[in-house]
C-alpha cells in the first residue's frame, strides 16, 4: 500500500544549535529524525558520517538542536500517535557564511495525508 504524504512544515529553524554546522558534514536533503526530549521539547537528530581513526567508516547519531514552540506544536500530535514522519535538512548556513548572524539549520517535516486530515481541527460554525 502506498502512502501519500504532504508537508506539515515546509521550513522550520532548528533552535539551540548544539553543533558547529560547518564541521558536521551535513548536506541539503540529508535525512533527520525527531525525538521527544525529557524537557518536553522535540529534538532534531541526524546521522553524521565520521571515520574512526581516520580510516574506518562509522555513522553516529548527533543531536543538532530542538524545534521552536510553533513547529513543535504542529508536529507533537503526530509524534504522540507515533505516526511516521519524513524529516529532511532543507537549509544550512555554516558559521563562516553567516557573518555576524548565527549559523542556522532548517528542516522540513512531512506526514501522511490521511493522518494529517484527521488531525486538523474542524470548523464547527
């Protein structure tokens, strides 16, 4: 069975960056993952390719930051129901290109169409 997905969030900034964007090796369209954190926030994680001892390929999951309150409010109901989400990196501004502004990472979040329609509030006017 094929599932139809649509964007829940076209582009959301990752807040509280915990990494140096230039050193992560992230690229546009890299997959990311959302997880609930202890503080009630939704954390953004990505798989980073880092060689062990400079030779042996190794993948590690790295915490990038968390979603802001507006984005978390849109995604949280889907995560509570454990619905599958597709999360991709859609914007990167490394430190050396950010200038006086801060470095940025943006993600997009997609979900199943039928689940999104049921989750949307209905107008009862």
